[in-house]
C-alpha cells in the first residue's frame, strides 16, 4: 500500500498570512527563530491575526538554525505549561522543524528523542494541538512534509524524524515572507529545493502522484532561481511555490543519499568553524550523486528524462546525464556556491582554502560514511552504496573529482 499525505489546507499567494484569522481555537503558541520574523513585522501581524481569531497567544522565540535536541525539549516544556491547541510555526526550516518535534513531546511528554527518530513510528498526534506552518525561506518545504531535522550536537549528527503524523494541518505559503531573504539564503534554500525535486523523482518510492510535482518543480526552479537570486521579486514569489511543490513530492516519494551525506557532514566539522549549510551541502553533492546513481539503469533513464524536461538537449542517455550535471554545476557558479568541501569557505562561499582541512576530513571519513549509509534517506536511493563506495563518493565531494565507479 502506498500513501500520499499533504496538509488538510494550504493557503498560497501574497497576503495569505491573514488567514490566521480563520483558525479556530483558544490558545496559540507561535514558534519562531532568531529575530527575522520580528524584524520584518511578520510576527506582530501573526499575533494580531490570532488575537482577532479570539485566541490567547504566547511566543516561543530564539530557535537557532539547525535546532538542537535541547531546544526541542525546552519548547515542549513551554507548551506543556501553556497548553496551546494551535502550534503556529513561522520562519525557516529550522524553527518549523523544531516546533514539529516539540509538538510530539508536548503530546507525549514521556517520549524521548530516540523514540521520535524511529522512522514512521510515532503515535497519533492532534490529541492536544493542531499545527500550522508558515515558511519564510524557499527551500525545505517543511510546511508540507512529514519530516523534521534535529541536530544532536554531542554526536555532531543531524537526525531526521519522519512520520506523516507531523505533516502540518495547515500550511500558509505567503511569498511576502520570502521577499526579505538575503541573497545567500535564496541560493542555498533554492538548491535545497532543486535537490528535493531531483531526489524525489529518482527515488525508489516515486509514483504517479509524486512525479508531476517533482518535474514541474524542477522546471520552475530552473526558470526562476537564478533570477530570484539576482533580485527579481516576481521570480522570488514563484520560487516560494516551486519549493513547496518539490516538498509535496519528496514528502511522499522520500529522498536519497545527497541528503544522507548532507545530514552527516552538516555539523561534524563544527569544531573547525565549518557548519556546512544544508542547501550548500546538497548543491555540492548533487552532481556527484547523479554520476554515482546513474550506474543504475532505471535511475539513468530518470535523470535523462529530467534533462529532457529541462530542454537540455543531448542524444543519448549518457549525454543527457552529462548535460544535467553540467547545468547544475553552472547553477552553483551563478549562485556563488562552491563545488566541493575543500573550497567551502566563510558564509558558504567559494574559497581557495576552505574550513575543513584535508587531514581532518580523511580522519573522520570512515565514520561519516558509516553514518551516511545509516541515514533514513539512504533506503530510497536508487543505488545502495557500500562503505567503500560511500567513502569514495565523499572524497569526490571533498576534492571535486570525477565519479567513475
Ligand atoms: N523538514 C524538512 O523536510 C527539511 C527539509 C530540508 C531541510 N530541512 C532542515 O531545515 C533547516 C534549514 O532551514 P532553512 O534553510 O529554511 O534555514 P533556517 O531556518 O536555518 O534559517 C536560516 C537563517 O535565515 C534567517 N531567515 C529566515 N527567513 C528569513 C527571511 N525571510 N528574511 C531574512 N532572514 C530570514 C533565519 O533567521 C536564520 O538566521 C536545516 O536544519 C535542514 O536540515 C528540513
Ligand atoms: Zn533538504
């Protein structure tokens, strides 16, 4: 049996933040990040709309980027005290993901973080609260997905929580919120969305319901991301929808090893000052993983189909895949994203000397490869890598060398 799950209601278009007025409840807890939502006035507007809906409102703020297990536990405690019947999470993927995990702990206070990480193993939620998600970045699509990514900083590992129970009830996709993003965030979140769509399309769990969403998102991102990065606000608005469509696809078709590798390299070099931003990691690894996965004939056909939908030309499957890889690398250049970890510098920009020294990378490589293979996203990848292959693949992502195995 296959299942396809999305939020019950999705409001989209400029000004739809106002639909918060229509939520029915007594107490809403708004979860936000470090301050951008307040700075640009969206938080105050959300509070006033919810009050207009007759609700008492409390704010849980300061959720950091790549939220920690500790933050999740603190937020859940605040929820247990306030007893909201609506959780309204607003901001980038980080605060929304954290709020999803808080929601689980709020509904089931005995649950441990380990329990949460059992893939598709959550108990029924919505006994205490419903969940509304309002994204302000155009990438993670967590407003429509069954995922939440929480980082265990003691282990330096990001863990995906995956269950349709945490697919939000209401998503508000209002492009006004995305217009304040700085360029770097547009680039990284946009390539995250591109990776979601491509991984969903070649995933072993793809189906007739997810394919059209993935393909349409890919062509939209191809058309709009670079212009959005360069300041075209109409394209910025389109990207907000494109990333959401990609999310609908991957929430139901799952992902692949680009994400496994991004999850396991993101926080592991923190001590070197190198937090590898999720979207940048995906952008660097995607072309390498395509070359690796394309050894699987079914995946190869699918990558070639993507190239056709993007009108990249080419006459054979192999040539089309090469053109797709070249196109994605060109996008990285246009978005100022490095091609490999070796050149991953400050703010995720290309640098001659990146943050991660070669000897540190090589020392940690076996462990990173082992963790990446064990990541929840590996199961739906079209080609299952061995430990040796994963180490080789990660080396290609470090040195930007060709994948020929
Ligand atoms: N749940 C999922 O399905 C899923 C999918 C992919 C990634 N993720 C996770 O999401 C996280 C990344 O989320 P993200 O890329 O949205 O970034 P983020 O939420 O970490 O935010 C990054 C920064 O951008 C700022 N910001 C957010 N919106 C802004 C706006 N409109 N204007 C100005 N500044 C703004 C934030 O304050 C923050 O400083 C990672 O932890 C990643 O692993 C989750
Ligand atoms: Zn992602």
